[in-house]
């Protein structure tokens, strides 16, 4: 049993980050472990988790498992978890209760928890105490060891826990079963060294470590050859790419090189304002295949609260960057993240956040009421805010955010935009996809149009989506 350790997860050293190439070890003995068996995966959290799930699916299918979207008919259930918000914790533990009922009815069900929650010491202790009917717990650093872990979980009668706590390495050549044939996630870095006081990610994902640029470009080129139209470059703090490599090669240079692959669309998430450079802005505005969409979390409009959060920029510095993006990148769409109710947030601090949203008029925002994560500095902070006050502030903030989301969408009425059609819409006979500025569009179109970038004339505008008609 290898349990996670918060004290180990906090450590940062100058040790060289190892790059390893994934290889199956003794898979011949395991490639039929899942024969005539089905697996179910539920993913919580960020794009990084979604891409991890794509890797897990590929490994399982190499072991002869087949996927099902009904957990009750699965022989293997995996919950790939997120540790950012308390409500996700609650959802995961609620699902574990349903899995317990299923295991009582079916004795051949293997249940596993992985992802960021599995990296939390307090969570694994709770699993051992209350949910020890689980079969397997593994972390973010050892997805590549899944075949051996599953073999142990199937053969043993007690819970198998293997969660590595540490700075982490870079694992290349993991197999992947992509959820889309048209757009793809591409990891460019892992981990984070920012240590914002509210955030558990530096502990669950390890230290900041960048992939070699040549491996990234090779992966994008392979996607182009397979007919993919869009890639999203992923990192917990994607703007810091390359800082750990000491090669004078950062995200600006990487964006430029990825643009040269002639992939039709390039996006990147998530950006930290601290690391957004003028060189990046110049590269974005000078390449048509780098999309004019920036997700730029502000978290709070109060400099006092930003300092308590450990964000290392002021409200004024954020606004200066925001204006620079708006003034230099044509038609840029900017979205953000905002937390309300952080310890010590006064009514005046909250009103400053509202004022920033009124000024920036974000295209949309992910908004959250603060929830303390065990092990982070914010967990021990005093001056906590009453839950009712948090709810009131969140409701008020959402009203303002929603207003400007509709204002941003209204600008598209009567215009023709380019849309990558990527899936069938909920309405029969319609397809949906996104503009270059990340606006969701629904349009009547035949399934044969899936995967194409088409011109759509916008006829109707809602707060979170647009409707339109195909134009030749």
C-alpha cells in the first residue's frame, strides 16, 4: 500500500525532471484481462482530467475491455476525480454510495478512484475508513501503471492503493482514445509551482514540468495527418511553459511553431496573468490559426484579496493586461474565473470584484463560492465568510456575469461566423460547434458536415449559445 503524503507533495527541489517513454510491461499476460468485460469512467474536473481519461480508456481497451455509458452494466468502474471544489468531493462520495449498492448485487464489479482526489491524504484516509469496499485507488502520477494495478485489484480481496506523492516526471507515448475525431487535447506541461493559497493542484499534480517541444510538435503533426482541425494546448499554468527547461523557449515560441504545422485552429488553457507576455500577444495576433480566445482567471477584483490568495498581481496589473489583449488582438473573447467569499473578503472587496466585471464585460465567467481545501494555506485562514453571505454574493455576481455574456453574444446577431461542427445537437437535425471565439453555435445541418469548418449566419442569440443558418 502506497498512500499519498501531503508533506511530500509540498516539496520542490532542483532535481532534473525525468522524461520517460511509456511501455507496456508483460501486457501479454494482461491483454485479455478485460475480455467480455465492460468498463465505465466518470470524469470530474478540468481538461487535464478529460485528457487523462482518454489515456485510461486506451489502456483499458488494449486490455480487451469495452466501454459502456451505464455504470450498472460495467465490470470495472473508474471515477477520475477533481479536488478543486467541495461540491465535486460530495458528488464523488455520493457516487461511491451508489457503487456500493451495485457491488452488493454484483460480485464481479471492480471499483476504482483516481485523479486529484486520490492524491489527497485526507481523502484516502476517508476511503480507508468509510469506503473500503473499493478495489483500487491510484493517483495522477502513475496512470501508466494501470495494467499491473488492475491485475492486483482483480486478484486481491483487499483494497489496492498506489498513490505516488512527489514532484513527478514527464511520461511520453501514453496510448490515447480521443473523444473527438476533430479536436484534440495536447499536454504541453504538467503540475504547477504557483501555490495560490486556495489551490490544491500543486500538491495533487506535482511541480511544474514542461514537455520537450519536439515531442509536442510531433504530436500535433500526427493529428494534422489524421485530419484533426483543432488542438488545445493544456497545462495547469500553460503560460509558464518552458520556464523549467532553461532553453529560452517559452509559450510564445511554442505557439509560433505549432502554428507552422498548419493545424487549422489552436487554443491554449489555462493562463495565469502573471506569465502572459507581450511576445505571446504578438504571436497570437499575427497567426490566423491561433484563436482569439483567452481564458484569463482574475479570481478577485480586490488587490487585498488577490494578495491573500497569493496571485502575485494587483487588480490594476490585471486590468492593464486585459486592455492590452483587447487593444491588440482583433475580436478577442476573454473569459475568467472568480471566487467569492474568500476569507477576509469584505463587502467593499466584493464590490470591487463587481466593478471589475462591469468594466471588463467578460464573455463569460466560471464563478465559485470559496471552499477550503485541506492542506492549503487558506484552510487555516481566519475571518471566514458565512455561507449565506457567500450565496448572496455569488448570486449577485452571476447576475452581472450573465448580463454581459448576453451582451457579448448579441454582437453576433446578423453576422456570419466560422464554426467547427463537432457533434450532434440535442435538437434533431441540428449540429453544434464553436466559433473561433469559443461561442457555441447550433445549426441545421446533415451529419456529413461533422468535422467541417463552415460559415454560419447567426439568426438568434441566447445567453450561452447562438443559432444560425449555413451559408455557402
